[in-house]
C-alpha cells in the first residue's frame, strides 16, 4: 500500500500534532528553579572536580567511607548552602574551594589513607565551603523547593559518578588511571588557586 | 487501496482538526472535581516529595508499623482540607521544609521510629498538605468530590510507596550496610538536604 500525502495535508497534520501541551499547574519558577539547581553544581569546573574527587576518594578508602559519604555529603553541603543563603560570611571562600580541589586531587593521586574520622572532617569542611558558594549565588526568583531538589540531586549524582569511577581501583591499570586523574584534578585546583590569590592579575 | 488510504488520511485529519483542547483539570465534566482532587497533589512538588518521604519511612520500618498509615494518612488529608476551609489559606512552606528535614534525618539515620511517632508525623504531614491542597480551591469547586479524590489518591500513594519500599529494602533479611539499605538512607540524606535548603530559602531576607 503506497501512502503519498500531498504537502498541504502533511503540513496540516503536523501542525495539529504539534499543538502545545496542557499544563495542570503553572507554578512560576518551578522549572527555572529545578534547572538552576541542577546546573549550578556542574557549571563551575572547580566545584565539579572537587565533587567527583570526593566520590573517588571515598571509593579508594572503602567501607565505611564509601557508604557514609553519599548519605551525609549532600546534607553537609546543604548546611553550607544555608550559610550562603543567609549571607553568613566564610573566610576566603574561592581560595578554599580551589584548595579543596588541590587537596582532594592529591589524596586521590597519592592514595592517601587517613583514619575515617579525619577524612570525614576534611570532606565536611570543604563541603561547607562549596555549599556556601552555591547558596550565596542562587537566583532569588527560583522556587525554593525546586532549586533544592535540583541542587541536591546534581550534587549527589556527581558524587555517585566519582564513586563509580573509583570502582576502577579494583584493577591495577584502573588504579593507575585514577591516580593520574587525581593528579589532573590537583593541577586544575592549582590553576584555580593561583587565580584565587591573584597570581594572574 | 489508494482510495482507502486517502480516506483514512482525510478522516485522521478531520478527527485531529475537530479535537477539543486538552484540559488537565476536567472541571467542566461530570465528577471533574473528583479528578481534580486526584491530580492536584500529584502535580505539586511539595506533595510529591513529602508523600514519598513519608511512605518510604513507613516502608523501611516494616508492615507492622506502616499499616496504620493506610487509614491515618487519608484521614489526615481530610482533616487538613477541613481545617484549611475553616481557618483559611496559610503558607505551609516552612512546615513542609521542617517535615522534610525531620523525615529525611530519620531515614538517613535508619532510626527505629516508634509506631506512635511514625503515625503522628504522617498525620501531621497529611494535615499540612491537606490544608495546602484545599487553599487553591475555586468557589465553584465541589468540596465533597475534591475531598473524595484527594483522600483516594492519598490512600493509593502512601500504600503503594510503603509496599514498594518494603519490597525493595527487604527489611527482615538485609543488613544495615547492604546496598539497598544504603540507597534508602542516601535518599533520606537527600530529602533532609532538600528540606534544609528549602527552609533557608524560606527564611532568607
């Protein structure tokens, strides 16, 4: 059966098919808040590499870090976000974020094995600075809940991405690859650190 | 055969051309307000997050504790709807955030919540969300049909979420460090973080 449609008829069908969808709720700012929250943690390279490095380091450290970090990390980062939203000042936030990338990158590259409490403390301090930066820069018009959902989901997924990469440590070649990745993260962190202290000015 | 095809295409085009506009809330139809009550909470992010959190918490605690919510949660929605009608609309943003934070922390800590506390929290969530759902009603909305729809979807959503969580977590057989238990606890951590962010944004100057 041959089905040849005249052009005007095809145009008419396509036009009807592409009618706009009906929206049950027109919550202004929900979509914007969700997109802002999702994009915020992934649009800054310094934030992104640090989040992924936390996941990789957690995977290298093994239990209990590998399962405690995904549970607590977004929560600690949200505490930093609260400080940022409420405009509570932290010392040298941009420098500390760059330092976090350097230290976490070095920890991954050197397979640094700290006691769990010490590793958790290091990550928690950095998480508060990262969360503070996100909270301080969030768009005021965004829907609060939608922004929170997007922000936490993106952070958690970046962290899980790091853990997934960290599972390569099971193989010797993967371990070397990850150590190289850690060195790369530390190098990028050094660049942002130099920028933060005004070395390029 | 070619003629049949042409007729088919013309008929399709006529049907498409004569189609009515889609309406998400079929308020004009008979029993439309019932469906409005069903759909309204499912299109609101606050309801989705809080109902899911409550159902997951009850599901992780097991059927013996969670089964009370099958009756309590829809009843709480009904009470909230009535209270909302009596006392008028008020912003529930901070209360929503506080409940998200509390339920999320309990989930993240894998706390063994007593049945009474679980029931009290679920009832509080239902009352808050019932009042919030009733706040947007237009004067011409049939309150009875809306309440019936809201109660039915509350019953279905909480029962389904609890059952799915109980099956996923396999409460009796899994240890606290199995990947299923960790996934549920991580979800709790995320919900608590969302609640914390929402509270701060609600309180922000």
